[in-house]
C-alpha cells in the first residue's frame, strides 16, 4: 500500500509580504494569489523492516534511521523530519518502518512557495495514512506551525493556505495567526486571459527568502516608516487586484503589478537587484505593462503581464538573460491525497 499527496505551488499576484508578522499582527495583511499546475508531491510507503527512509528525489538527498520517536533536525531534509516529529508527537504513528519520498516541480528558493507547499503535501500524506479528521484550515495552520515555529524558518502565512485550498484566493491575515481565505468566483474567460497574458520567467538564480523576510520584519519592529508605508500600499494593491479580476478589468492588471513592484522594493534591502531591475525594464520595453518578483525577492521567478500579443516579444527579449519561461495553467484544486 502506498499513500500519496500533491499540493499546488502558487503565483502571488498582489499584497506579497503583508502576511508576515509583525506587520499582519499590527495592521492586518491582505494577499491575492492563484495556484498553478506545478506541484509538491509526497509518497509514503510502509516497510516490513524497522527503518525510516527519507528521500528528496528532486535533490538526490536521502537519510536512513532506525525507528525513533523524534528525528534529528540538522539542516538535511528538515522539512520531512519536522512534519514527522510533529505528527508523531500529536497523533502517534505506528511503530513500523516506512519510506517517505518527495519531489517538487520548481527549485527551492524560486519564489513560488516551494518549501511551505512541500510541508503541506507531507502533512497531507500523513493525514491520509492516519485518516485524521483535519480540514483545510487545520492542515494549513499545522503546516505553518511546523515550518515557522517548530523549525524556526522565517516567512509568511500565504503559501500553506494557498497550497491547501487551491484556486484564486483573496486572503486576510490578522493577529494570533488568524487567517481568512476568500475564494474568488472569477469568470472563466477572465482567468483564461490572465493565464494567456501572464508570463512566468525563471531567472536561473535562487535566493534564501528567510534573510530578506527577517529584514522586512525588523523594519516593522524598528518602525521604519518607508517600509511600513510600502506594506500599506501593497495591501491596497491586493484590493485593487481583487476588484480588477472580479469586474473583468484585465487591462488594468499590468498597471497594478507595476505599482506593487515599485512598492515592494521599498520594503527591505535585497528584494530586487541590478540584474532583476534590468530584466524588468527590458520586459517593459518589449511590451509588458507590469510585473513582479515572486515570493520574497532577490531571485527565483518573475512574472510579467503582457497584453494583446505582447508576450511573444517579451519572451524573446527575456531569453537573452539566461533564464527560461515556465509553462503553467491555473488550477482549482488544492491539496489532494489518495491511497493505492
């Protein structure tokens, strides 16, 4: 018997960074994101021998342990270990061996929420095996708790909820880890047009998002007005994006993205750099009307809104920078698990 799960990665469209404490605790945050057909996968296979095998197949990493209640957190496969430790502590696992293997369709540090989505997928495969009565909010909050609190990894809250719920969502974030997910009923033709015009480009560089996010959090603690005001504006951007999508004002999306791009750079050092600024300006000259850096910034994916048929010229221009365009479709479904 094998237990499987998969959870979709996401493109953040507006409000990025306002889901990070302490900003969300003090002022309330808002983000609009959409899941795409790139996934994190988890597979759990019970074994006859009394051994725990952990494998990240996309990274060629593996560790083996004799069965134990708690696996060591040592910088290798910590996301897998962190989920195992928490699930075993709270719910109890059979004292038998198993193989837990994972795979992610995008590189770590790419800005599509890979780490948090992977944690959600791993939680999902244990929920499937143990038949745990956990809903979407429960799973997303548990995944957040494991990554941010148990493992001490800096970051926001949107990724776990996007991965678990799926679809296009307007999310609100408040103090005491309160999150409200508002699924948006967007007409199919508007989504098709957005999907057609939004180019997802990998810069061929990754970054450690935690360092950028820590700077962002420090700026709020230190009451740096420029950074806080930028976050206020990004929260407003999420509201503008929601209205544009629901009303079908798709032609406004490039302008809304451009507004957010310029605000986000004010949040913390390292979000953009000279290479990414050069990429952005080249895409604009080729016909894009706006774009954004995915995730915390500093590298990874960038998205560009290209109205009409501008995307072909934009793609040709971006190809000169050494990265590549990633094809995708929006997906309605979030975390899914099954048994074979």
